[in-house]
């Protein structure tokens, strides 16, 4: 059993705490490690190290900073399979899903190395007689990320490489449920030879989070998690004057039109709803059958869901793993009970699934509710599990109204063969990430990531070219020489 440590100022160090959280393997139900519930003093130690390292790192030429990430990219490639397997073991994904996550992490490193073109300023001569003006993006100081459990490798790297390559220093706070993946990643960081204090990691829960939110030397926070916490992070950063990008939860609607090619669409539909066991902010949650596609869609979707191979994600061929913890399994089962109580029809029940050889795993099978009404809890709240709500509407307008009335606005998807319908959907749907004939609208690293309404609190979203604006301040210099 492994007890992970913090990484501060280029060294692996113990937390001052005596409290440790348990790390479990979701497939076996066995305890596999412990992570410290680090204190505000631990955060302060990391923040002071990052602040001390900042000025020298800020004065390092951008191309030199980028070279560290070129080297780190190669180290990640060498440890690719190891990182992916650790991720499966502590989070529960399948191997294919974990490999895809690690690849997305690396793509963010690759994109960030373009700092010399992505971080350039601009100038204009003779804005008045003999006066020139330049706009120069410059780093700000210490930044940090508070990361979720569901993408332990990828999510911190939506932010970290852009902040650091821009000249800032950084602190990562992984989820206390899945600390081992980032620990393995930081072993590569340690081997890469970054200057001491440039990149740090502090494990922990509430005390560590609050330590970061209220530390005077931390200039900005990136957060990904449930919306209630995202609001809290956003408010705290507003009170303390920090920059903030706070990504919250989701309730994503997937509309299927009567003209959709169901047989071709079914694989991506199933992956959308049941990929990562539904534990992702881009997961499909509400399947909306538009018009007379309802009966055929229901039959084919239920059949495809029944055929999914559920099990330990370390085994090749497994298509869906367990949820992350016993506590989260109980939460998802509670939503299923709520759906039954409110009158939805359970047409595929995943509550009592048995996985041979893994009697203690946190498994829930694919679950489908029919005859769901928009006011039901399962149609409104984020479940974060393999539970699908099927709603039948008459036309596109009714489907768009469902999206508009939701408190969330992360993603929305449409299946159709009509360009006109797709254009109207794209124009009217209130969500920031959209898929057309794709079930999961997951932007690549060179496009922004983030939602709308209750799914996002802040101004500048994750990765993409715009993220450099979050990690820099534009200094305007107006000058005249005589």
C-alpha cells in the first residue's frame, strides 16, 4: 500500500498532518493507498516556494521554458502505459479510456510549447505624432489548480502547461480520491529537471482547497468539479481578488431527429452516455427522441446498452468500468430510486449487476429510464453515473426548450442528416460545446473548454489559445523619445 507525498520545491515531502484519506481500487473494492489531508501550512510552504521561484522563471526566455515541456512530453511518452494503468486502478476507467485521457494530457503539453507564437503581443507606431504603443503579455505570479476525481491525469493539464510556459509558477491540488496518477506524473516532472519551486503538488481536501483560495500569494485558481463547489470557488476568488476559471457540472441533452442514421450513430451514442461510466461533464444524460424516431431509437439503444461488457478496466475488451467509490455508487443508486419514486419507467436496471471475480467492486450496469418528464429529478440534476433518461418530444422546438430550461449549459448534441436542422440547433441551443452527429463534444487542446450558465463561472475557459490571456496581464506601454 502506497502513502503518497507532497512535491514542494523540487522535493518529495511529508505533510504536517496526521490525517490521511483512503484510496480505493473501484474494481476490487480494496484499499490501495493513502493520501494526506494537507493543511493550510502545507499550502503556504508550496506557495512560498513557488513565489520564490517565480522571478527567475519569469525572466527565463519563453523558448527556454518551452524546451522543458518538449523534454517532459518525451518523458510522458515513455511512461504512457504506466500512467494509464495507474489511472485505471484508482479511478475505474477502461484501458482505452485511460489511454485516451493520457493522450489528451500530452496534447496540451504539445499545444503549450507554441508559446512563442501564442503569447505574442502587438504594437502600433505613431498613435500620435512621435508616440508608439505596445501591448505586452506578461506573467503574473503563482497559480494553482483544484482538480476533480474523474480525469486525474488530464484536467490539471488543461491549465498547468499554459501557466508555466507563460512564466508563472504553479501548485496542483489533485483529488484526494485519486492521488496516485498525478504522483506518477510528478515523477516525470521531477526527472525533467524544472527549477525548484516552479511546479509543486499538495494533496488534500477542504483545508488544502481553502488554503489555496485564501492564500495572498496565489494570483489565480482553476477549478473543475460540481457546480455548488464551483460557485464557492468563484465567490472566494472574487473576495480575494484572484483570477478564476471555475468549471462546474452538467446535464447534457442529446437530441435524435427522425432522419438520423441510427445504425451508424448508435456506437457514438452509447459511448456518449456510458463512456467513463457516465462520470464526466461531457457525458450524455438525457436522450431526447424527436418525433417518430422514439420507438426505434428506444429499441436499438436498449439493445446496445445491454450488450456492453462491464468489468475491471485493466482487462482488454471491457467497455465500461465501475464508478469511483462506494460512496458515489450509493449516490447514483439513490438517483435511480428517486426516478422510480417519481414515476419514471425503469426499462434497463443496472443496480444488481454481478461481475465475475469482482464481488466487492463499485459496479453499476447501464441503466435506462423511459417516460421521463422534464420536471423529474433525474431529468434535472447531474447524476454522474451510467443512468440515462429518455424523453420523447414532438419536434426540435420542444427539444431546444429542454436545453434552454436546464440550469446547466455545458454540452448539447444533435443527430440528424439535415444541414438546415443542424444549423438551427447550433444557432439556438444554449450550451458552449456542441456535437453534430457526435455524442461527446470534447474540444481538442487548441480549442477552448468550458460551459455556460451553471456549468461555468469565470470569463476565460480552459486550454485553447485564449487561455494564455488568463495567465498573463497585458501591459500597455506608450512611449515617446525625443
